[in-house]
């Protein structure tokens, strides 16, 4: 079969689809990624043949225009407005890609309306792949869809794939919950990242968006706050570490750090609450301190705090240090271990890939 993957630009939208894409390709199926912007770098980096369906697309510019308008205040409304605009820019290119390549199936991530529309218009079976768990299957794309079709009703996917353990979100029906096998890109890293720490090691990251859009000022403030604790600090910046200036001796910063490599030696992680980072920490069994910045991150933080796997904080230095001490105290360890075991029992990407092919073959 030919599977067309369609995603909004950005690591957080593409990376959750990579394990399934690899599994489908290992079964002998063809995979083509239709995306734009940063996705045209991340896609080939993951070994996926990629088409740029909206050359020059800048999601940040669209987000800035919507922010300046002040029209949308609630996070959900802002997200729908943003991804409707992005999907509109990608619609014609995605349609053209489907015409040229003739896929048998479209797999679209849960914020990408263009993939859902193109699949419906061409009569191709569509599968929705979650990139967050804060919204049920179809919740976001069904709100985006009518704006791309002049009001034509949303056509649901034939199946949905979730990415969260059942204690955080229900299994999609019809569909599956896919075991998170975090993919966070590759990088050349020094061997000391692999070395066991001499003191508790805390990983600090705000993902790929905050530093790129707003600079590294907040990251530097967080570093200065937690570096006062008797810990090692490992920073995954998503940019040039030189921007941070001179760092305390206990701090090491990297431009890109695969979380799957770093987390096993970490006693805690301080981060923004992105779904991929949350799940990577759960897989590794690492307690979390979350400082949500935007979008689903507030809901992710609430979900993990309620489950007992995380502490929520702000950038207030005293509050942040207290939160880090709580994460390192062992108070979260029992709940974290429970969810880690739960994830280990979820269907693997090869298992879901095989079940998906069986369903589609009917």
C-alpha cells in the first residue's frame, strides 16, 4: 500500500508519526510525507521521503498575525484558528501531491485539516494519528474541516490512533492506542551525556518553538534558578548554546539533544509540557516539572499533575526550586512507575501497523 502522511510543520506534529511510519515501511509499504516549513528538514532527517506542499510557509508568522488580532482568547479557539490557517495554506499542495502520487491511504495528524479534506475529496481511506491527548479523536480536525470546504460536513477517519496510556486518555474507537516509542531526532553528542551523573541530573528543555520565537531569555532564567541546587543541569536548547552566555560549572547545554538518549540518566526533567516531551519522560520513568507556555501544554500539565507524575510550576525561582526538590524527593516515583509499566503493555508500533493494514485490506 501507499501511505501518504500529512502533518503541520514542526517536530511536535511529525515526530509522533515516525514510529508507525517506520513500522509500515518495514512491512514493505511505501511512505510519503507531505508537509512544509521545518517538516521538510525533520522528515528527511527521520528517513522519510518528503514533499514540500507549501514552500515558504511560516507557521510563526501566521501565529503572530492571529495573536496581534486579539480575536481569539481561549487556547482551543487559538489552536483551531491557527491550524485552520495553516491547513488552508497547505491544502492545494496536499491535493496536488495526492493527485500525482495516488496514495491508497492518508494518515493525517490530529491538527492537520488538509489531509482529512484531501482524503475525503478523493475517496481515500483516512486514518487520524494523535499528536496530543488533550482532545479526543476528531475534535480539532472536525472544527477545521468546514472552513476548508465551504461548510461541507466533516468526514470522520476510518480509524484513529492514540498515543497516551489509557489512564490518561481512552482508547480510540474505532482504533488503537499506540505505545509511545519516542522519536526525538538524531544528533552528535559528547559521550559525557551517556555517563552516569555524580549528582542528580536534571534535564531542562522548552522544546523547539519557544527559543526560536522568543529567544533564550526564559531558558537562561530557569538555568540560573535551578543551578543553585546540588544537581547537574543538562539543557536541550533547540538553538545555539552560545546564546545563553557563560554557564555555571554544573550546567551543560546542547543545541539538540535526543531525549531518548538523555532521559535514562536523569532524575527529573523541567519542561514546557509539550505532549511528546511528556510522553518521553513517562516512557523513561522520569518525574516531571512542567511550566506550560501555550496550546495543549496547560491541559497536559493538569493531566500529569492529577495522575501524580508531575509538579506544575512557574518561572518564579523559589517556586521552581521547590518544584524541582519535590520531583527529586521520590514523591512522584510510585505514580511514574505505574504509568511506565502501563505504557510497556500498550500495543507496539509494529503491532498497530499490522492491525491497520489488516483493517484497510478489507
